[in-house]
C-alpha cells in the first residue's frame, strides 16, 4: 500500500474509527509515509461530510465544480444550476450524516455548504487532497453560501481598498451581512420551489 491509497481509505471511514484506522494503515506503510499518515488530523464532522460527498456523490460534486467554473468565466446563466448543485449536495450531506448517526443540524449543514462554496470558488481542494479535508474551509472574499461574485465586482474592489486602509474588520462585517442575505434569498427560493 502507498500513502495515496492509505489517505483515500482513511478519509472514508466514520469519524469515530479514524484514529484506529490511521494506526492500522500506518503499520502497512514505509516509515516516512507512516509518519506522514500519523500526522493527519481527524476531520470535523462537517469536513468529513464534504469528504464523503466527494467519494460517494461525485456526480453532484462534478456538477457543482462545472457550474462554478462557468461562473468564474462570467456566465451568469450558471448561477441557478450552481445553487441547485450545492442544494443537492447539502441534502446528500444530511443523509450521509444521519446514516452515520450524526446530527444533520443547521450549523453543521451551513459549514458543509460554506466548505463546498469554498472548494467551488477556489476551483479545487488545495492545500488538501480531494476527499481528504480535516477542517472546514471558508470561501475567498465574498464567495459565500453558493453566491459567487466575479473578481472584478465592486464589493471585491471595495474589500481590497478597505483592507489597504486598515478597515478589514468593517469589510468582514459587510461580507457576513451579505452572506446572511444570500442565504436568506436561497432559503426563500427553496421555499417557493417547494410550494
């Protein structure tokens, strides 16, 4: 077994089995690889759920990444399919969490959605390997909760200018407010679709 195969196997086990599985897999590796594997941290519940989406809901994950790429290229028509892909992944995450005996509460699902948005906005998992997150991620700039703004948007330019002027704290509050508003719009849209 090599380190890549060990990492793939490790990040698919339930969180409660992570430490024991890490030790077991490390015994099958050469010393430098075993040391690297033992340094891996157990994922948060929400990061674990995102990892499981990568391993077990790849079709929906690929759709999210595809629509995110279209949004980065400025194709506004990809916004609705992108939001739908994230909503589908969120629902799958709830099922995965419940099947594993974990609470699929709003706080955990919000972190799942935020991490998915971060991966989509960045176009990848860096610095982690796909399916091997240990921690939740935050989207860069204003790309929160599935809302992705182009890099040339006015709020992003305002963020850069405010940061240069030492007003990052004020801009962070603005970003949080906009993220909350985007989440409310998304929820309202889902309620209308269900009705």
